[in-house]
RNA sequence: GGUGGGGUAUCCAAGUGGCUAAAGGGCGCGGACUGUAAAUCCGUUCGGGUAACCGUUCGCCGGUUCGAAACCGGCCCCCACCA
C-alpha cells in the first residue's frame, strides 16, 4: 500500500511511503539494479550501507539462469541472494527492446531465444507473473512491450493496446495465483512512445484497472532528454494520485530531480553501477572520469561532503585501481555512486517535507551543470 | 669459437623492392554509457600544420637501385643449440 505523506505546493513533487512484504520504502526512491540477483561488484551489506531501501532484479535473466524453480527452492530471491529488503522484479519487457533480435511478439506473449544458448523461452503475461511469484518479488511488473524510439504512430498504438491487454491479463492472473494475499504488489506500465495522446490514453485505461502501482516505461530508449521529460509529463497526471509512480530505467541525477517535480516517486537505473565499472564517479559538480590523467596525483576524495567507505580513498588511488583493472575499483566506485544517488533522494525527500524542494532542486541542478570538479 | 634464429614506432608484433609513416594487439590519451547480452564499446596514438602537405623513422655505417624497413657488404647486440 502507498501513503502520500506530503505534496509540494509549487510542483507535482510528492513525499510518500510504500509498504511491501519486506518493509517500507520512503519515496522518492532510487532503486539500484541487480539484474542477475546481484548489484554488480557489491555485497548485499554494501548495497544496504549506501542507503538503498529496495533493489531491482530481472525475470527474463533469472528465469534463464539459474531458473525460477531453483530460486524458489531457496526461499525466493531474498533467501537466495541474502537481501532482506524489498525487491522489485522487471518483467522482461525491457528485453523486448534490448534483445530485440532474439524475440518474437505474438498476442499470447513473447517468444525469446536465450541470448546464452538459443534455447526457447516463452514469456506470457501469466507465466511472467508466476515466475515473479516464485522469485518472491515484492513488486511484480506486468509484461509489457518496450518499443524503440522513434516508432511510427500506428505501430505505437497497436503495441500499446497489446501492452494494456497484457496488463489486464497480468492483474487477473496475479489475483488467481494469490499475489495480493501475500502482499505482493503488481505494477502496470504506461507505454506510448513519444505520443502524448497515446500516453494519456494508456495511463487512463490502466488506471481504471486499479493496480497497486504504476510505472512509466518506454523512456530512455534513445530519445532526447526533452522528449523523455515530455512523455513523463504526459503520463504522470493521468495516473491515480494515491498510487506510486515509477519511471523505469532512469536516469541522470538531473533527470531524477526533474521527474520528481513531475510527480514521479520511484526510479531505477544501471547508470550508477555501470558508470562506476567504467571509471566514472558522480559528484555535486558533475561526473568525474577517473581515467583522466589529471587525477593521477589528486589527493582529494571523490566528494568531500559525501561520507561513505569510499571517501577514505584518494582520487589518485581510485584512478590507480581503475587503470590497473583491479576489481576493488568497481566496488569502491559503485559504493560511491549508489550512495550519491541515495543521498540525492534523501535530500529530495527532506526538501519536499520542508516545502522548498523546487528552489533547492534548481540550485542543485545549476551547480551540477555549471562546474567541473 | 661453430651452427641456426633474431634486432620494426612507448611495449609485443606483421611486413622481404614502389600501393608503407609502416597491419594487428597492448600501454597511454580522450569520449560514450539511462527497466544491464556492458569490469563494455568507440576514437586516437612519430614530430609540425585546420588541411593539402612538410620533416624524421624500421640496430649502426656504407653500397646497389629511378625508388629500400625489405637486396648486398662490414660492424654491434640478443636468443637457442653445439664445442
């Protein structure tokens, strides 16, 4: 269930609390991504230390390997990976986009050939919910079709209608297999590409189905940032005020703040962890590429105002780890980057509560964009 | 001392007469990354110039040739085996 604690007066920003079977999540929230039942390079304890309240995992990948039945036999993902906080699982709808050459879509579902060995995997709205139940997911995403940008409008309409039909089937099947009784939440996903009218209609039709939560999908698929924000703005107002809104797969720190102002509550993105493995560190003054020679003898920590385990180390040492391809570099930078996102969300929550979110956010963005650390 | 192999740019390495400032890698330098087929991918890497182009390179010295990293002679060095 979702509780709206405070709504901003000068924007659509909201402060809320989402309760799941594994505890409460304070929103706005950023969820680190652990596709393969691991936030890459981090132990669950390290993920927790960053302030993460909930993490993401993936139906398609885990069903292919090691398999949903196996994970279920370990007590679901929580027991398998030893993470006791909430878990949200993506449905595999994003793999429609990212593995587009390896799948076929039909009305009954998605036919994948495994990217690992070519073996067949059929994901229907129903099987998708069953797999997520076996995974023990606290928040199960409906099976959707994440389409590329740009797409032609008639295709977008056709695809979005199918996504809506599938959402309905997911919800019915969730009821049938008993997800709600176990306090497992199902979220529907708004599609519609870059067509505001399709977005609005999709959001309205899904809202009528009374899901426990809603997501805005099909963004960050290569469109310009302005378009992304426009589509979030075109979707969010048509979703129920008293349900959480999750923008899938985003974003940069600035995008998160702008989307919070548009009424978004939840986000996930591989950006902090992927950029960490690629030697980039987030700071209040922008992103640092630690491979740059200018950090070779830099004694400063990444961000002196952000205190976490990584703060103990100099930029020079972190650069050395990165240049030497040492695993610890991935770990330390991942700790830092996720903590940076968590800290940003904590500040956002606090400023929504105190009523000055918009002015704080504007100043924060301006500093982030203006300088180079 | 003998026999065989070898010395190519910052490193490894291809190249045996012109299409070679010289393939490929690596290192370095820079960039990208958004519900993770990603500890990945892309660019760049002799000096000068925006460029056309100019200058200097393939152990060293000399020679053959219109033309050489490549052919010939001498020298220096490295490796393996044999004495």
